[in-house]
C-alpha cells in the first residue's frame, strides 16, 4: 500500500508544537529558549547505510515478550517469500553484505523456528544464537525512530455516479508509464515522448481523467484519505439499473477492496501544517474525526488544501476476498507489516520493533509498550528517512482511531541468518 502516511501520521506535530521554556534568576528578565523539535526526517549522510550491524551482544534486544505473540507471523513471512520469488526482487540486493539468498534463507529459517513449538525465552535464545541483528541508525545515528500508524478505511461507495456518490477514485491511465520496478517514468505523449505527469491540481482542475473512474464516494475528503492511505475498502451501495438515475436505496453491504495501482510521480506533501498554521484545526485536536468534520462543514475548501499535496494516487479493484496490498504487491497484515523508505532499507526483510502503541479498552485508550516481529512490506510516501517507520494497524474505524494516536519513538531492528 502506498505508504503515503495516514492523515494523522502525517501531522508533523513535533515541528508545530516546539516547546517554549522560560528561565529566570532573581529579578533578571525572563528569556525564552526554543527547544528545537527532533528532525525525524533527517537524511542519511552521503554513502551512509540506514542499518548498522550490532557486534556487541549487550546491544541486542531481548525478544522474549515478542516470542509469546506469534499470530499471523508465519503468513506474513510467506507473503515476503512470495515477493522474493519474483525476478525483479533480486535487483534490490545485495544490501551491504546481505544477499538476496540470505534474506530468503533468513525468512525460511525463522518460519521453521516459530513453527517448531519454541516460545518465550527458549525462542529468544534460539534467535540470538542463529541470527545477526542490525539496527536502524535512526534520525540521530543513535537508533531513534519515530513510529506512526496507517490503516485501510472503510467508506460507502458505488460503481456508478449518483446524486450521493459524486467523487471518484480513478484507475491507472494508459498514458502513465512505469519502469520495471514500478517507478514512475512520466506521461507518454502522442509522439511517444515522456514528460512529467501532471500534479494533483492540474489533474483535478482539468478533469483530464474523465472516463477513468473506477468507483465513486460520497465525500471529496474521503477520496483524499484513500489517496493518503493508498487503499480503501468500499461498502457498496445498491447500483441503479441501466437507464435509471441515482437510487435512494441503502447499501447492499458487500465489501470491495481497491488497492494502490500507481501514483503520478510527485512527492507527498502534508496539508496538516497549513491547516494548523491558519487556525483551521487546533494542533491538539488533529485526528481523523476532526479532519472529516472540518471538511464536511467546509467542502468548498477541500481542493484548496488537498492540492497542497501534488501526489495523486490511482487504484485497482482487488480480487474477491483479497485484502489490501503493500508496495511489494503482497497483502499486508495488521501489526505484521511495516512501511519504510524502500530506497534505504532492505525490502521484504524480517524486523523487530520496540515502541509504544495505543490500545482501546472500552471507551478508554491506553498507550503501552509494544514489541513485535514484522516484515518490511510497504512504502510510505511520507516515510523518507532512517528515522521513520509506519505500522499497518488494520482496516475500519477502530484501526483508524488507533492509527491516529500512534506517534511514538522507538527502535527498529532487522534480523538475518548468520
């Protein structure tokens, strides 16, 4: 799933909420000291790797707690192994000293370990004995990583335009050209020449994609959320018969997933900073519900703000009963799939992460320590550094609420067979 970060996870609150600390002695005049926010998006130095191999055993984390929770992990490993069977996957290796075959062997060996019946301390000991551990250098070369969350929303929609459903998602147009590895090469002109594909504003204002609609939603900002998340589940409404106008009937209830197909090649830009700076949404109330409420009451402003982000996403209908797919074109699994910057991290690899995540108990939300194994299977459009990681948290409103509250520092590790 095109890990253009979830609306909440793109907030960049650390930049917006730099603290002001006043200090004074006696009757001296108080002076303000601005505490600089952490730059989680700090780029690597030229030639620097995003991972560093741990050579001191004392720096290797304890995996015991994560070894008690192995649900869905085997399935996630299979998805990575399926990707690694594709010839194109070989083009991204070696990564440092890590070869393509070593990643395959690592996943195969780890799957055998977790299916062996070992858990807890015994599994932790086996992992430490058989695997090398690499750590992300993070944003500060000391391993600090900002963890955020993303999810797949569920919205009502229709395969035909109606009085209610007027805002489309589009399929990939024929003139969009991609390279062998999925990179966006541009727009092919009548003579075969390539040029940059238009940005969001030009696409929307020119109506150039008329006829490429694949499904229709009832809210323009929900369309934008689908673009940011990279996939969406549509709860289908009853469609009108041929020749009929828009129906007033309720939804038929079937759920259809529309996944990421391509983008227009432009870099993702957050709209949240602008909304906060203009006072449209208070910085302490930035969440999905607040954004939907604001734009529902100000629908005329949707394009003004969403066109700050030049990236535009195209979709495709997934096969029946098929869940959302990540940028490796494999299904992503809640808490077992992460999105990183694929230009600097080894794709499809096994990871271990340690951070804090929200959990819902009744009407209350708690932020608790969380450690787990996952697979690096997705890309975030706003994830462009060694200090960023996006965790897939599932689909639907509950997952969206949790994703909106995920904004914590932690550590990210990669495991490879010795």
